[in-house]
């Protein structure tokens, strides 16, 4: 079960809204100041999972039908209460960038990552901070103490919390996670496994960050929450699976440069 997080920790987590309701969690990468060149350091971008983006698409949207409205909420903590620091920023329909190799019919095929460009600048402060990304190709050692955050279910088929949650999920390296009696061939080298049968991500956490410590005392988003076992969120030898961000740094940089 995910335990309640400290209010001032991991402040780069954000709420992604679909027609006013929570859809998934994401990470705030970088702000944008109007008038400045749109380089990587000043684009308003968030990093959700492609799976959460696909789930947000309306199956009934089309000519003559109302489509969904997308918004990002920065600085949110309690979804049931407007606490003051929230920043609600709309998303233009053409500013959702899902990885081109993502296959919605095959989550285990990987590439479960997307970028969202915000329509205007965000204000950094006590409740909104930037996420940092790892170097390209960076691989975490086994049992690295990382943290998941999100508003997903507290346990399998359990309730959705109002308050943002956090849980310690030690990394399970590819050597262990890919064993036949763990995830086997389902897990790919472009993924990160973390947690296990005690604490895990759950339905609704998709797109949220896996934050891991750095040697200098900082934090980096090494994972984007992707999937859990169909047998349950806390299934033994089925740790939560994340998209490994360091495997997609080139795509992130290329997408930023071209948009």
C-alpha cells in the first residue's frame, strides 16, 4: 500500500486532468518564459506515460461530438480541496507527443512515454519545482532506494486517495526482474522494475515519477510508471514496471528541439 507523502517532498509531481477529473500523474520538466528561445531548458513540458495519454482520448470524439479538454494542475496535493498554490494550465490538442513506437495494444512492448507542452508558463515556488532527468543510458544498481508518487489506488481494487501518496520502492535490476518466475520476457531493458509484494504502484499511478537519489543529494526521475501485474498491484515477484527515462533521453531532446 502506498503511504501518504510529505507535503513538501517530490514537488515536481503534477495532476493531469481530463474534463475536470484526475486522469493520471506526470512530472514537470521545465518552465517557459515568453519571449525566450524555445530550447530544452525553457520549454513547458511534462512527462507522462503514453498509456495514460491513450486512456485520456475520448472514444466518442469526432466530427459533431464534443472532445475532451486537457489540463495540467501544478502544485496540487489534495484533489478534494483547493489549497491555494495550484496552477491550472490548459493543453492545446496538438501539443501531446506520444512516442511513435508506442503500441496501445501491447504495453509490454515498451515505449510507454509521452511529452506534453504546456500552453503557457508556470511559476516556480514552494509548491512547484522542476524534475531532473538522468544521463542517457544510466542504469540504477539493484536495491537503489527510489520513491513513487501518485494518486493511484491504495491497494488492488481499493479506493482512490484525495491526497498525493508516496512509497519507497527499491529497484529490482533487470537480471532479477527478467527471471522466468518474475516478469520474464515481459520486462524489457528499456524498463525499470521497483518495489514488490509489500509496496507498489497501482491503477491510477500511470505516468507518475520514480524519483531516485543522486550522489550529490539531489533527485532524478528515472522511471515513468507503466504497469503492474493483472493478478494485483502487490503480487509477489511482480514489481511495478516503469519506463526507463534514461533510455529515451535522445527522443526527449529531439522532440523538444522540433516543437
